[in-house]
C-alpha cells in the first residue's frame, strides 16, 4: 500500500488558498454607520464634445470627482463630503427613477453622449451603459455635479470681494454730460 504522506507546506498552501477564496467571496462589508446606507455609485459621463466627468459616491458619504483625461482613466482628483440632504435626495432620485430595478433608459440622442454607471447597495448591484440624454439620469447627474462643484469653493474664497464703494456708480447730473 502506497499511502502518500501530506507535507506540512502543502497543508499550509491549501489553508492559505481556502482562506483567500472564502475571504474574497464575502467582499461587501456592511457598515451600520454608513451615511449612504452602504450605497456606492460611480458615474462616468462622456459628452458629445469629448468632455469627461467622473463622479464617485462612497459608502462613507464622500463624493469624488475627476475630469478630462483623469475621468477617462477612472481617476479622481478631488473629494469632499456630501450633505445629509444631498444623500437623502440621491436615494430618493435612485428610487424614483427605478435604478434599483430596471435602470435608466437610453435615448441615443445626442449620439456622442454616454454614461457608464455602477451602483452597489447591500441588497445588490447594477451596471448600466446609457447612450444619449436620459430623463432617468439627468437629475442624478445634476445632483452629483452640484455636490462636486464645492471643489471650487476654496478658490472662490481667495478672490477679492467687491466693496460697497466700488460697486456704487455715481450717475452724472443731467447737465454734466
């Protein structure tokens, strides 16, 4: 009888493979403190004039933005927190436009505009490709653009503010012209 003896290194390799496999199968971690309810959303917008914008909402309530080449490379260059109202509004819009079930419709108009969307939540995930403007996408895109627009606030704060003296223009007297 030729019984094969299992070597300890083979046992370790088998154990590591099992742990790796089991660890990867349960990859979605649910955080009870997540402001978004563990929802994440990624939207890549490619416009008819070749502009690109990437919006990413994370379960921690942050929004990330990248534009141009960075967006096309799925790289974000700015991040900031979403307000509780924005997160609530996002959930309402996703529900109202059926993104948890069927998803947004394509219109093919304009033909150069497209969206690549990934949506994840504790009960599932969806991936959509939408061609053209869509009434199901536009309000969500506008909300994300508004939230990501805060990336300009720091710069705008550095600009000089007009004073009351400079903004009041004296009108010439009727006979002084």
